[in-house]
C-alpha cells in the first residue's frame, strides 16, 4: 500500500534537450507510474516525463526527448 503521509507534491527533472532543471507539481491520483509530455520552462522543447512512486510516496522523475 502506498503511504501518502509524507508525499511531496513537488519534483524536479532535467530537460532532455538543454539540461536545465525544471520544477513540476505531481499528482498521485494519476497512479504509481505516470507518463506525460511537459514543455521545458527554459527552452520550451517537449519532454516526455516518466514518474514513478515508491511505497513511501517518494517520486522518481526522468525525462527523454518527445519524438
């Protein structure tokens, strides 16, 4: 069972194009594994984000170029 007591709804990823850090709001209601496109806040290029939540509510985020 997923522990949402210590869930932090903020996360950060590095843009797959320019490498700049980007902050995002995460929503656990989308499921334990999520995938969606978000434009970089610096270079505006589209990143395909992958989010994964562990049992403690910690989120892992990684990005790849949207093709």
